[in-house]
C-alpha cells in the first residue's frame, strides 16, 4: 500500500481526484521531476472530503517533515471555491491539535511551518475546471470548433446544457472526434477520459509549453522553493 507521506517527501500537493493527480504527474515529468523530487501528490477525493484528508495527514508522524502544502481544486460554478478550502482548514483545526494556518489569498503561501498555498483551476476569479485548461490548449485543433458547434446545436434543439457538466462533456466529445479520425493510432479508441488524454497519439509534449499552464507550473515551483 502506498504511504500517504512516503519517506523523504517534504512537500505535499493535495488534489481533488485521479484526473487532477494525473495532470500534475504528467506536468511534473515534463518539468523534470523524478523519484528524488521531494514532492508527493495526494488525492482528497472531492471538495467535501478535504477536511477529512487533512485530519488523516496531520495525524501522521511523517507530516512533521512537510514544509510546504499545496491545495488544488476546481473553481466550479456559482461557488466560492477559495472560501470552501478555508472552511475545510477551519473544520480540520476545530477537530485537531495540529492547527494549520489559513491562507488569506489564492496562490500566496501562509507564513511559518507547513506553509499552505492554494491554486484554483482554471484560474482565480474564473469559473470552470481543469478540463477548461485542456480544451484551451486544444483550441487550435479544428475538432474544437466542431465540438462548439455540436453543443450549440444541442442548445438550439431545446436542451439546457448545465455549466458544471459542460467542460467534461466538451473534452469527451473532442476525444471521441479525434479517435474517429485518421489522426488516431494504436489503442486511442479505448481512451475517453481526461486522465487518458496525455497518452493519446495526438498529444504532443509541446502542449505543456502552452501559456494556460503557466500558473500550474509556477505553483509547483513555489511548492519546491526553499
């Protein structure tokens, strides 16, 4: 069983789920991270479970070695995602003897031991989620325009497209279109989800240099700073 905090790790990155974890693993590899990098990524299983995961982590003796703790979540829609993270930390503090500092703003680390910083996706002050970042990177592809036309057709047909479902639906429609074309290769057709995207034959390493990923890169660099 994988340890929540493996030996030698001094930085933690908490992410909502598998898709987010795979994104940061792949981004980290592109930036040159390897097993010697002191950063470890942990899923907290959804925004409502953050406080519970924090309690699990801070009860571990190995948490004493953590100097920087990063928390990532989607901005989502019609909600205050940053305040949600602050509230989760407050809930943790009311149930633990190991109080954690509460960040005052997005991206800015707290002071003292076990500094905490927060990253919202796609960006602070912008509603949406990780899938929006990926679709921005893929916007150069003609398939993206077809995807937008498809959802516009659905709206004109009288369907109400829910904001919180649209980003994932757009990405899956894009992947489905690419998999049906002659640009797909190998087992692309078996892949459909965000965590699969980076393994597609048409995904290029150069995509990681897209400006939309700059905040995520800067956040990782900040976590690893001395």
